[in-house]
C-alpha cells in the first residue's frame, strides 16, 4: 500500500515537470491603415480627398512578388512543432495572416514564421503602430488554472522587421508606437514572428492552451 501511494506521488511530481501538449494560437495578424480617414480642407474653399485605392500594403510569402496562401514554418525546436499559416489579401484594406500555431512539449522551445510586408501602392508607407492582442492561458481538464497562470508569464510572442539581428524588435502585448520606419513603394520587407516558451518559465501540472489576440500593423502615408 505504501509503495502504491509513493508511486502515485512520483507520477504526479513528474507530470509537473513537463507540459505534454501546449498549444499556442495566434488568432490573426492584420494590417490596418490610418491614412485617408479624413478630408483635407485648403483655404476653406477646396477639399482634397486622396484616393485610398493607391495605398496598398500587403502580405506576401515571397520577397519579390505578391504571393498569397500558405506560410511555412521557418524553424522549430526539437520540442516544438508548428503548422502552416495562411496569407489572405482578398480584402486589400484588411490583409491578414491567420493560423500561426505551435505545440510545445518542453520549455526552452520556439517556433518561427517568416513572411514579407510589401508596399504595392503609390505612396511611401510608414509603420506607425503595432498592436498586440491580449494573451490568455486556459487550463485543460485536470490542470490547475493557478499553475497555468504562473506558466503563462513565460510564454511570449515577438515580431521583427528586417533580417539583421539589430533590426526593430517588438514583443508581447499592448500598443507599440513606431517612428522612422518607411516602406517605399514597390519594396518588400522581411518579417519574422516567433513564439517562445522560455527556459525560466514555470510549469503547470497538465495541458493548457495559450491564445494571443490579433497583431495589427498600422501604416500611414505620413510619419508625423
């Protein structure tokens, strides 16, 4: 009897050391536009209404021409896997990437996605703001929500523009104001998104899901 009781305690403690299946889901990545939202009055007797159809910032899976559809996983750790995401530019005023998703079985793991933002309009586009949605961690049946809340603090999402390690990097939730980040017409910019389960993160006593809300990139025709 004492042996069985000790064995049950050992199994429970072992389970706390590893998350068997951790699903991280990014609901969507989209581009918003802040330009063309109002008329410009000149000398009180003229109105200038820019043609918003000439302002086109889109996603692409290729660096030299606009390609919709699947976005492959660029890299994943041995203890993490990812699935293909999807680019949808069918609505040019609201292009999206959806389905970025990773499964982690251990800490110190990450999954990376690479794609491009391209300016196919008539004007230079300035990145003005990055809005990260709220992060939410939900315990599966049999898992302690309190322990999940602690583990959740060690799970993050990041976005980087440009291939150089010193390129602009933005992390986690909230709104990030951006300045001096132009995208000239006809140009493509490399974008990297990765989801990380940090090595120093806490562990829960079972499976749980993590959802990040939409990440929205806001571009404008002016940097002021």
